[in-house]
C-alpha cells in the first residue's frame, strides 16, 4: 500500500511539473503576441497585421515539423525532443529580441514554431501515451487542468515585464527562463526511453494500424474543432461589442470561457473511467450548443459561453486520449503527430479568414457560419463513434 501511495504522489508531482512547463511553453509562443504585439508594432513601426501574422507563420512551421517530431519521439523517446523545445523557443525569442527588420522577426517565428511542435500538447501527450498507454489519461487531463491557467498567469506577468524591461528585454528574459527551466525538468520528469519497444519501421507501422476512414474523420474533426476555438477567440469580443456591450463588459463576459474549461477538465479527471469517445461526444455537443446560443440567443450569451468553454476545455483531452484508445501504443506518437499537422495549419489560417469575414459580412454572420460548422462537428462525432464501434466489433469477431 505504501509503495502504491508513493507512486501516486510521484505521478501527481510529475503532472504538476509538466503542467507548469506547458504554461511556460504556451506563454512563450502561442499566447505571447496577445501582450507583445502592440508594443512591438509601436516601437518598430511594423504593421500590427504583420506582427500578429507572425504567429500564423509559427503555426505553419509547427504543422510542417509536427510529423517529424512524432517520428523522433517514436524512435528515440519523447524526453530529448521535449527537452530540446525549450532551447528552440528560447532561440526564437532571442532572435525576435534582436530583430531590426520584419523578415528577421518572421524567421524567428519559424524557429519558435518548430519549438512549438516539439514542446506543446501534441508532443507531450504523444510521449506520455507511448510511455504509459491508457494509464497516461489522468496525467494528460491533469496537465490540461493546470495549463488551463496559462493566460491567467502569463499575460499579467508579460505585461509587468514589458512595462519594466520593454518587449525586447521581456523576450530575452523569457528565453532564459525557457532554456534553464524546460530542459532539466523534462529530463527529470520523463524516463530515458519509452517503456514499450519501438518497431523497426515506425512510420510504416503507423500507416497500417488505424482504419483510413477513422483516421481521416478523426483528423477532420480535430481540425474543425481547432478552427472553431481559434475563431471564437478572434471574434467573441468584437461580436459582444457589436451587440452593444462595452469593451470592459465584453472582456468580462468572455472571461467566463476559461473557468468553464478548467471546471470541465476537473470533472473529466474525476470520471476518467469512461471511454474517450464519450468525452468526444460531450465536447462537440456542448461546443456546438454554446456557439448556437451565442449566434441565435443573445439574451443567453453568458450561458452559451459557459457551454462553449466546457466543450473547448475537453477538446485537448479528446485529441490525445481518443487516438490512444484506438491506435496501438507503439504507433501512437507517429499517428497523433501526423494528426496534429492539419490542426496547426487550420489554426494558422483561421485568424486571416475571420478577419476577412468580419470585414466582409460582419460579426453576426461570421458567428452564424461558425454555428453551422459546429453542427458539422457534431455529425462527424456521431459518424466517428459509429466507425469506431464497427471497427471494434470486427476486431472482436477476428479474435
């Protein structure tokens, strides 16, 4: 009994550290420009559109690099790949801080994007899945629960740093934190190599270990869900202001999303014995219900944002645990990283598409289109459930 308790405490401790590392990694990449874009544009004279567009370049680079990271994780284990992400992101931040021209700044985001592919959720969860199999699910949920506080913690700290050090000094300091923190903690928290033996040809095995229809439906579902998340983050404040809310009221309302996401992840952690397919169905259904309410029932906006936040909070868990329940553990890192590539691509183009739609047709029509897209994800979720059930029955018959 004592050894079991010690193992659980060790697992909880590792989960906390991994969650904190994700906060630092997301804050130094995906969420960085939310605070730094304005001071960068003001000091350099570069257009704000180009400064914000650099994040899209980073996401495209992450999408291109993600399959390679998956193969490296499968071949050499996740620890060296994840540990290297801190150095890659730090180098990107230092390159940004030194940039005196826009092309150099954009190249810095290519480097940062490669670090994102090596160090954000997809790489970490692929590593945990390869090491622990389905036993990784509580750790995955725990990491998303902790990292759900990323913007709550990082944005105020970035704002203070910018006021004190300027945006260039902030990038230099953040790079030091990433370099000194990420590498040793990943080396400490993760074993030297996956517990399961790796096949000689991981890539070939990965392409044969999941039914093509299941793979493509799942990838499409994950990509559309990522587009919805990115689009809502772009338009929600604009939409609320268009409906007569002040900027302060719009920000206060949109802040509901974060706590709802964290609360839903906590509930999932307490009900972790259910099959991930049920988590997926709950996620797409609540996300769609929230966006439909946001689009067509303005008087229930707060409730719609709670539902959307809950569904979106489960999205990261579903992306990791659903493939883990279907794909052989030996192939999980490769396949999950291949699925991550179109997700990154979709997230990269979504802000540009949303900006065009907001200019062309306005916020209300844009959110209506998102409501239609969310309904499509529900249909895909139901179809995917049926495909998984049919595949499970065939496998049972063969056994």
